[in-house]
C-alpha cells in the first residue's frame, strides 16, 4: 500500500515526453479550474447574501433617496455589487432626468429602464464569468487525456517490434503510464462539469431575481413620475 503513490510518480516520470506534456496540461487546467471554482463560489454566495439583505431593506419601506445616499457612503469603502448596483443605476438616472425641466414622464422611464438594463447586463456578466472556461475543461479534458493514453499505448505496442517474445509484463508499464493520462483527464473534467452546472444554475437564479426587482422597481418609479 505504501508503494502505490511512488509507483504512480514512477509511471509519470518514465512516461514519454508527449504524454508528460499532456499530463502537465491537465494538471494546469485542473489547478486553474479549482481557483476559479473557489472564486466563483465566494462571489455567488456573497451576491446571494447581498440580494436578500438589500431586498429586506428595500421592501421595509425605507425612503429611496435615503437608501441611495446610504449607498453613496458605502461606495467609498466597498464597491457596489449585484442588485444594489441595479437600484443605484436606475435611481440615479431617474433623479437626473426628473430634475431636467420639460422631460416627459415616458422619456424619464425609458432612460431609467435603459440604465437598469445596462447594469443588469454587467451583473450578469460577473455572475457568468469563468463559466466558459469551466465548460471547456469539462468537455475537452477527457479527450486530452485519451489522446495521451492512445499515444502511450501506441508507443508500448511499437516497442514490441524489438522484442522476440511479447508478454504482458513487456507492455504493462507502458499501458499503465498511458492510463494515468486518462485518469488525470477525468480528475480535471469531473469537478469542472459539476461546478459549471451548479454555478450556471445559481447565475440564472440570481439573474432572474435581478430582472424581477428591476421590473418591480420600474413600477414604483412609474407611479412616482405619473403621480402629478
């Protein structure tokens, strides 16, 4: 049992140059994937927490101007993210257009909704960042590992041409080296595909909540601008 890790290291160190390059690519892809997984998990968890906290504050009946000013004080220390960024973009544009004399209510709402759509698009990009890379690793890594395996097995059987008698012991080391590449491909792909599915679903959930809030906020501002 204690010799198993050493045997794997021995197989990797004695593999052909191309197979070793394949293994290095897979290890690098796996390391980058795990870094992105941790970063995305932290970001989406914080986005979900900020969503709930801001919605509770918003629907508590707080004055919108006061809520916006609270964000101004907070923006000096921390960047505004998520749903609060959508609120601030819409309210800032709404207040600016409303202060301009002669601006029609429909023009005010059109500008406000446009500002919120831009902010929503930016937040969606943040939620979905790095997901294409995870999807690529999930789909390509098994084939990269399989390529290394096929190449290693091909070299093993090619070596049989120089042997007078072919035995399992002759080709077993080469085949074992090649199969390590397949294992590494699966090791890189499985976490990536699981993380991609989870983060894509979470991003869709948060984006849906952002869109719902933007519609509800637009209704509130629409009533305000048509109040008189």
